C-alpha cells in the first residue's frame, strides 16, 4: 500500500487535471493499495466493494466543491481551449460517442484546413459571397439584426479571386485521394470555384442546383432562386477510391432504382422563428444529402466556414466525424450552443439513452476545464 495515500480523497487530490472514467479511478485506487484498507473488499448493499463506494463518495465531495463535474449523455459538453467568449479550439464530449467526433478551431479557412490531423474525406464549404455583409452592415435578407449572431466576416469583392485560390489550394492538399470538395455558392460564383478547383488539381463531378422558395427580388435580371453545389473530387472519376451513395429518399426509376438528378427541388427552407440565428445558414437536409452521397459512416468531414454549424449538425445526425472552424469566434460559440441545446437532446431521445443505466461510462472532469 502507498503509505502517502491514506484515503480515496487523498488519491483524487493527487490526480492531474483531466478526464477520467469511474473504472479508471477504481483501478487507480487498486494500484495505490486503497482497496486493501480494512473493510475495503467487503461488499455492501449495491453489491460493489466498500473501496469503490469510498471513491464515489470522494467524487461527490469534489463535485459539491466545484472541483469536478460529470460528463455523460445527459450533460454533453465542450472542452474549450481559450475562453468561452473567445474559444480557440473546442472538442465535443458526449459519451459513449467518440469524444473526438466534433472538433472546432478558430482561424481563417486555409489555416483551419492545414491544421487537420488526417486526410479529409469531404470538405464541404459555404464560403462568403462577397456581398458586403457583416461588420455592422445590414443583412441582405432584411432580417432583424438583433436576432442574428454578430461577427460575420465577408470578403472584399476585389480580393475574392485570391481568397478563393488560397482556401481551395489548402482543401485540395488535405483531401484524400478519391475524396471530395463540395462548395455551396450563389450561381455567379460557381464558375470561379470550379475553375479555381480544377487549377488546383481537382476533377469536376457535378453542379447541383438546389431550389429555394424565396430569392432576392430583382427588376433587371432573373431572380437567383437556387443554391449551386459545385462538386469535385481528387483523382479520376473512375477511381475505385471515390465513394458515391445515391440517397434513398431521391426519386425512383421505372425499375425501382434510385434516380439521383442534379436538381433538388425537395429541400425546404429552414426558419428559426423566435430563435437566435446565424447569417446565411444552410438547410440541414441539403447538407445531410451531400454528406451521405459522398461519404460513409465514420468518415471525416471538414467545413472551414463553420457559420451556424449546420455541417457539424448533419455529421452528428449521420454518424460522420466533423472537423471545422471559422474566423468568427461567435460562430464557434453559436455552433456549440446549438449542438448542446438542439442536437444532443434529439439524438438522445432517438437512441433511447438513459443516463442512469450507464454508471461505468461516466466521465469526471477534474481541474475545472471550461
């Protein structure tokens, strides 16, 4: 027995700040010899040994003191580097899911992509349109500015070509062979994106038109009433490394096969009446279909223009891993809050998760991580 550790509380005080499962804490107590204290091996009412009860009691004391907190399916959390007001990096922790499933970073698009730890299966991006929005300018969509998240950063139209070339070059370098780049734009920017991406070595796959219920009213040209998704891949079209899944909800041919056209007229507009919203948020169903068509469960999807976090939401809903970021810290804050408030409860309900049924999957965060 370690004579310097007399109790389980002594053990917990010696641990470094970090995240531990209850099982790991039991093992620490075993190694320290605390299980062999008098009565430590005696089984009590719940069938567990006395020393385990002492560990849990010590943890409860730390929680009451605010020195430890429980992370589980009912209280999913973000571990933040930086401050809550200006997060530099955030990791989503929600057991029993992989705690590295969603990672967010603060930075310019090219910087975010170059920081990726592994090749990316799909880069899905909705870059700024260069319309002079953000930075105190009124929204192009005549929304109440008081209900729109601050900090949207647009791009000077005179610098748009250079901006596009920079982030697309970074994307092309980080996409795996057979992986994809999918860029959502208005119609007037689709050509620049396609040519820039092909100059960066990517191969054109599709231009997908996603109809919108409302476009901006114009009198001297036709109203732009669709999003354009420009889809490219790294490598040849006939590469066996390229994934393509025809979404099951799309139309069927005469023989019952999925017929997947490049015009999507079944994507509804999404509103957030009475809720805070981000400028230019995309419909989740549109993003989800793009992800499901070009990746498989467990693949890594990246979005260097995080915005409202729609791509992260769609990844959580479809079992993909997500890595992304934005130059606006309020974007990271909004996406984190949205996932905790809207996505996690819905997924927990859909999966029938009951926190109290999983005591061995509990995480205790020691050290007051934000």
